[in-house]
C-alpha cells in the first residue's frame, strides 16, 4: 500500500496509527502542504479535493478521507480490531471519533484558519478561535471516555486513533491538557506504545530535520 501523507497532518496521523496498530506495511509518499504540492495537477488528478491522506490499496484503488480509509482497514484487516464486538461499545467509540473528526479538527484545519485571516481576523483572534474549539471539544471527550486504560479499555482502539493526533494539535497550539486527567492518562499510555511512536509526526520520512 502507498500512503500519501504529510507529517503534521492530523488526519494523516490517524491513518498512520491505524496502519501501525494493525501491523500493516506501506510506502509513505510525502505531500508537502507548505509548498503547495497538494494543489498541483498530478496530485489533484489523484484526489480532486487536494487533501491528504490518500491510500492506494493493494488492489490499486485510491481511497481518500481518513474515516473511510480507517473503516476500510478495519473491514479488510479485522485483526487486531479497532472496535469492540458489542454494538453499544462500538457506538461509544465512534461517537468520540466523530466528535474529534467532525467537530474539533475541521475548525482548526489550515484552510479554515487561512479563510479567517483573509476575512480580516488577526493572529490573536485566530489563536482564540483555535483554543476555543479544541478546548471545548476535549472537555466533552474527557467526560465520554473511561476511567482506566485507553479511551475504552486495556487496548487502543478507534477513539484513541482519533484522540492522539488531536492532542498533538493541542500541543502545537499551546493548549493545556491540565484539566483533562483521563485524556492525559491515555496520552501517557500511547506515548509508550510502539504503534503510536511509529506514527508520530516526529518519526516520519518528511519530518524536517531540527537545526543543530
């Protein structure tokens, strides 16, 4: 498989986590968003929306949108599972994933932030916008996840796949996690898990080399 990705893209990050948790090999094909490579004709021919991630699967089809990609991986490679067998438990995990993927992440996507700037909002207002939506969303997640282990149990699953990249974004924007002990517990566990470490933005082929 081939994954079109950008090291700092949280939606790409969640697909990398899912691939790593399932032990799946893939070739990483970086798409540099800062250089506008996602707007070039060759990439738009692959994904008309001009966004990452995109996953070319073994059959040759190209899949876009991280929720669809992760659902495909769960169905095509069911073990280890990202979702419990119980329908209610599956629904709870999907709720947290949707809260993050639909209601938090899109509101601080770079395209939204650039539109705010174009409409005349200064950087202080943009920063307040980011902080408001991430903090409000994480406060809700804190109430929805469990009291021990990962979000919903002893093994990582779909909710964790979505949560950990969102915490990376919170760190980027200097948003404190002090008020979220459950979330901090999950973050600490993920920080020691090989799959999450492998998928982290710091460990990607296109991660810029830090100055000496």
